[in-house]
C-alpha cells in the first residue's frame, strides 16, 4: 500500500509540474499546437516505424531459423526505419525529459547560476542542431543529384532516406529554442517530467 501511494504521489507531482496553468483561472491550460503535434503525429509515426522494424526483424529471424531463407532487403529496411524513428523523436524525447543529463554540479549552484547554465546549454543545443542541419544538406543534395538508390531490391532513393537528418535537426532546434525561451522566463527547461533516480 505504501509503495502504491508513493508511486501515485510521484505521478501526481509529475502531471502537475508538466501541466501549464492559466494565469487568470489557475486551471490547467490546453497543450499548445506544437505539443499536440509532437505527442500526437510525431510519436505515432515514429511508433509505427519502430514496430514495423521490429516485425521485419522477427520475420527475418524466423526465415533464417526455420526456413533457411534470408531477405536482402530486410536489414536495409530495418536500418532506415530505426533511423527515421530516432530522428523524428529526438526533440519530443527532450520535451518529455528523457534526455540524459548530469546535474550534480548544477544543483549545487545558486538560482542565478543555474539559469546561466540552462541558458548556455540551450545555446549549445541550438548550435549543435544548426551544425547538424548544415552538415546534412550537402549529403542529401549529392544523393539527389547523383540519383543514387539503395543497394537492395527496394530501390528507394537515398536522398529521401537521408532527409531524416535535416528533419531531425529542425525538430532538435525547435526543442532547444523552446528551452531557451523557458530559460528567459526564469523556468528550468530541463526539469524531468517524472520521478528519477532514487525516487523510482
């Protein structure tokens, strides 16, 4: 009973901290359009891609183990499905507080120093996202110009598959931009949305 109560309390705190409230009424406000896009369309699409990759892996494993058959396209399909699933959720994972971060030093700092660290971390994330976007475009353009296709009999254009990188960079940039805006408002943009560490 104590364990159930503890878990319930942590869940209620997580929901309360993750929910924004209207300044006038004090009631929880509806999530914004971008949040609904991330938690709805993006996560649903990435889930479909991940499950598709899982089904293909199992299909390939069963074929090798029992039918002595291997499909050349399976490994390639799984690879690109996983890559797309990763890049589509890289920003949403940060929004949900699932990015790995070390805050042992930051927690020991004062409030103002913590905000400076959050500001610098947001700027660093924006810079990394920009570099990732800039570095991925020439590769996409080269594959498009050369008309290169995948090695297997799927015959998919490589430029379309490698679009995952610039799209993921844009989503990552949007996440860190929201972190920067929250930092300027005096909030902690990297606060976990649920119990972590010893609280679990």
